């Protein structure tokens, strides 16, 4: 058997209607997995019959999403917690509402989505794998990104502590930490040539990342090829965080 294959596996990908999540879902399908998409868009990115719309800012959203996902596919054994967003402004202008939305979506939602998913697997004594989309912001702060940085730092520990707490149940938890990737949230990259060139000099591989650069790593972390890996975070940034200054 190909250890990288996901034939016979089933995955739920949160936030998969666009950006990194959309690419991850497509890559999982190419590897053979049956995928349930999730988002808030009206139009399904792939199969409308396997697309769930739940607002993860709703306190009951994570549990409701997982319940509906297992109703669609009782064989689910893979979870990709990718949904997240950015609501920051300058620190001195940050509001409690922006802070709460950030922590609710980026930290609370994946925590309780994973909990609901794990409960289902434990009930049926089945192993599984979880991959969380964290960020290089979980290791290095960024200007005007205080709440987002804190939420992504929380995700780093979330990955590690849940990996430890779910190991006895045969559920692996790992993460990816994308750097600067072209997504709907980073449209400014190609609208400001000076900024793009600045980052291209800072990134060791000399280019801004694409969503596909994240997708195959996620497939690997879901597959049997990574069966002895848990609690780890793979940084996918082209070397952005390697150097203090970058090329001059």
C-alpha cells in the first residue's frame, strides 16, 4: 500500500471554500480521500451534497458542524482545522469585539471542533489524524497584528497539548504554519510592488508562497507516511523566518 495514499479515508476541512483550505481539500481528494467542505459561502467549492455552512463564531457552531459532518459521512477519520481570519487594527485602537472575534474563531473554534471530532472517534474506538492551520505569526509577531499573533500563538500550544492528550486514543494532532501565502486575505501582495519586492528579498526561496505549497504537506500529515509524527508544526514559509534581515 502507498503510505502517502488517502484511499478509504474521509476528511472534514473547515474554511475550505477559498484560499489555503480550498487547496487542501483539493489535494486530499487527489490523494483519494472523501472530503466534506465547510464555509460560509452560498456556493459549494466542490460537491454541494458534501458542503456544510456553519458559523464557527457561534458558540455551538463547532459541535453542530461535526455532528452534521458525521451524519453525512460516519467514516470520518481526518479533520483539518483551517478556518480563521484577521480582524486586527493598531493596538491602541483595538476593541474588545475585534479581540473576542479573533480568539473565538482562531483559538476557541478549533479547540472545540477537535474535541467534538475526537469524541466521535473515541466512541467507536477508531484512530484518526488532525491537522491545524497555524501561522508563522505564532512564533514571530507582526505590526498591527496583536490579537491575531496571540491567537496563533495559542494554536501552537493547542496543537501540542491536544496531541499529548489524544495520543492514547490513537489520534495524531499536527499543524502547518504558513508564512506569506497568496490568499484572499493577502491581496495587497500584488497591489504594492515595493512591499512584494521587500518580502521576496526576505524570503530565502525568493518568492511569495502559493496555497498549493501548503496543501501537499497537509496530505502528508494525514497519511500513514507520518504515522509516527504528532504534536509537530511544519513551517511553510520559503525561509521567511530563517533570516533576520534578508537580502539587501
